[in-house]
């Protein structure tokens, strides 16, 4: 099932909200990451740049076929990227267990059942693998269209995972101008 809507505006406007290279760098998406999964790739705002930054394969999932078709077309020349039209909530990812080093959860943690995401995250991540979360700040005004009522705060996100399975690798930090980031690590 599609997660509840956050009010995603048109592509050009959406992309203007992010300094992609800076976010990828601060979220430690770099050549030390081999394989990476992305839940809810949307317009692919981060997908292709993330794929170029890592050393292995990137698997991006989205439930909306129009979006996966669009991102697949953009990634047509890249053989290290798989764009998959799939409901990660209903059917998981289909990736083998312990197969990825990093999971991107970018702008999707208004999910009302985060435990579903963490269950699949734990399954597919290698021991010591990272979960990178970015989300809209709650302490400032952010661009119109994003409902404040469904925006989790950093402290909310820190209560959503099982602390026997994940620990905080990088405490919540601001990603100017509109976001914050957190990196969790799967306990080995
Ligand atoms: C707010 S957008 C974020 C897109 C992208 N991560 C970014 O930050 O630019 C959330 C995306 O998650 C996708 N999505 C929502 N529920 C999903 C599900 N159950 N399975 C796969 N994708 C889903 C939506 O279609 C949408 O493209």
C-alpha cells in the first residue's frame, strides 16, 4: 500500500529543495558503500547521484509505475542501477537477506507503520549496514504543500526502531535548509 501522502510537488520544484551532493556526502553515501537500496525513489532526485557515488549496485523501489518508468529512462545508460516497480510495504523488496550495505529512507518516514520498513531493512542489510534517513525539519517553516501534522521530528524517529537491532551511528543533524538527517547502523 502506498504510504500516506506528504504532498510531493512537481519535479523541478521538488528538486530545488535539495543540495544533492552535500546531502549524499553528509549521509556518507560514498565509495565505501558497495550495494545500496532506496525505498521510494520518487523522481530519482537522489538515485542517480547515489549510484555514481557508491562502488556497487543500487536498487531503487517505488510503487508508482510512472515514476519508476521515468527514473528507469534516466538511468538507462547506467548498468549499476535497477529501478523496481514494487510495493516495499506489501511485498518487501525481494532482495536477498544481508545483501546491501546501505538503505536510503529519504523523505518517507511519515510512514504510519515504520516497523514494516525496519523489518525489511534488518533483513536486507549486512551486519553493520547503515540506514540513512532524511526528513523535513519541524522547527522552521518549510515549503508549502508539506503537511506539518504528519512530519515526524528527529526525536520521534529515534523511538521507531528496535534498539536491539539498530543503534545510532550519526545523531540527528541539520541538512540546510529544510531537512535533518540521521544515520542508524544495524547491530552485527
Ligand atoms: C515523498 S516521496 C520521496 C521520494 C524520494 N525518496 C526523494 O526524497 O526525493 C515518497 C515516495 O515513496 C513512494 N512510495 C510510497 N509508498 C510506497 C510503497 N509502499 N512502496 C514503494 N514506494 C512507495 C511514493 O510513490 C513516492 O514516490
